[in-house]
C-alpha cells in the first residue's frame, strides 16, 4: 500500500514542485475570483435586485454566509460521524490525534472553520459599507466557497499541490473582498 502524498516525510517532498503548483493554482484562483467579481458586479444586477438599505444589505450578508456555515456544518458532521463509527476516534480530540481514516476530515473541518470565519468578516463588512451592485459579490463569494471547499477536500490526499486550488478559491474571494471593503470605506462607491 502506497503512502498518501500528504503523509510523505519532509525529505521526500520536492519543495520547488510544490511551490510551482501552489503559485499556478493561486494565479488561476485569482483570475477566476476577479472574473467572477467583475461579472457579478456588472451582470447580476440585471438578473436580480440588490438592497439599497443597510439593514437589508446585512440581511443579505447573513443569508449569503449561511452557505459557508452550511459547508462548515457538513464538515462537522463528517468528523462527528467518523468518530462515532471508529473505535480509534470515539474518544474525541482530547484522546489523541485522529486516526488515518479521520485525519483528512479533521483537517478539512479545521481549515473550513478558519475560512468560514474569514468569509463572515468579509460578508458583513461588505454589507456594512456597500449597497446595490457591490452586494453581488456576496452570492458569488458564497459559490466560490463551496467550489473551493469541495476541491480542497477532494485534493487533500495529494498533498499541498492537491489542495492548493481549493484553498485559493476559498480564500481569495475574502482576501480580494477585504480590499474592496477598504476601498469602499475610504472612498465610497
């Protein structure tokens, strides 16, 4: 049985290959994020109405953030169900590190929690400073969160290069979004 990529010892990892893959995937995710934001801002207002009032904008942010929160709930269920049916893991996190069977799910949960918190900050900050077409970034960011988390989980066993596109598609909408929030806060729409 071959060892999964993410379990390779450091001396077997070609850092140059890993770094190239991460840079490539981050570049792809940045282009996708910018294109999605551009498209959302310019075209979604023609398909749906976006709030002009602050309370409605914040309500929209809450609804959009329900998507990352749902993904987080799925991750929690994956780990709790895995623990429930594994003698090695039934004792919980305090009993020791997760078994190999549960390790990827536990890592996915931890990272999803971190990314969901970052996304929540962006979603609510955007709703606090923006209205109208700018709020189109919320549903697109929520969709990219789902795609990113799915790719992250499916690629995890292949190591850093396997999860980098998913990680970038999850993180970059919030990262770029915080710059949008700062711009709107400082200079307005």
